[in-house]
């Protein structure tokens, strides 16, 4: 991995860590009861799971489409073997 890639990974890890810490602090100071907070977190987790599933399916179909197009381009550009009559 290049130095730039490592820097990007570090920044992404710091942002993710900050988000987790911020969410934890927010939950500690929330004006709701524990049961309400757990219910809300559960609902949010289900929504995120559905969105992640949809996104992964979308990405998967996009990658499949690109692979199919690439295969067809390779097949089109590949020189055809000619059969010589002896």
C-alpha cells in the first residue's frame, strides 16, 4: 500500500473511531429512558441493515455488469484462431 493509501486509511479509522465515541457519549447524555434508547437503536440498526443490503446488491450488480461488458470487449478484440485446411 502506498503512503497516500495509508494516510487515507488512518484518517478513515480516526473518523470512524470519533463517530463511535461521539455516539456513545450521545447515548449517555440522551434525555430518553434506557428502554426507549434501546428501541430507537434497534430500529436504526434494522434500517441501516436494510440500506447496507440494498447497497451491497446494487454494487454487486454493477460489478457484474462491468465484468460482463469487459468480457464481451475482450472476446471482441481477441484475434480469432483461423483453421487452415491442409
